[in-house]
C-alpha cells in the first residue's frame, strides 16, 4: 500500500518481542533499502546475531548492509566469521572477493 515507513516501524517493533523472527528480519532488510534506512537495520541484525550466532543468512545480510553503507572493514569481519565457520559459503566468498578487486 506504499506505507513503507509504517511497515518498517511495525516490523521493528515485532523484533523487540522476537529478535530472530525471520519474516520481520527479511522485511526490515528490504524496507531498509527502500527507505534508505540501513543505519536503522544494522543494529537490528546485530541484535539477532547476538541471540543466535548461527544465523549465517542474517550475518551475510548484515555484511551487505554494511557494504552499502561504506563500512567495508565491518562487512569483511562479518564475512570472515561466516567463512571461518563455513568456508564453502559461495555467497560470502563472492562478496568477500569484491573487497579484493
């Protein structure tokens, strides 16, 4: 309905109750790009990872957000964590390779 900011606020609120709600996390990421509000997305993803460090997809999304924000060192650290646990992660390998190019 075009109410992106309102939707973002609702999903953000839902993460207060369940920090690893993947529907809310995925929506927050999409809306963060639409609203150019990635600075608001980053702490939400970091909080989810604190709750469950095995959330590789969330860590990868965090790396993407950090990259978009020009925070390459932080993004690389997230990717290194992923690759340390799962060296075969193609997505993390590809994004990490972008920093070397």
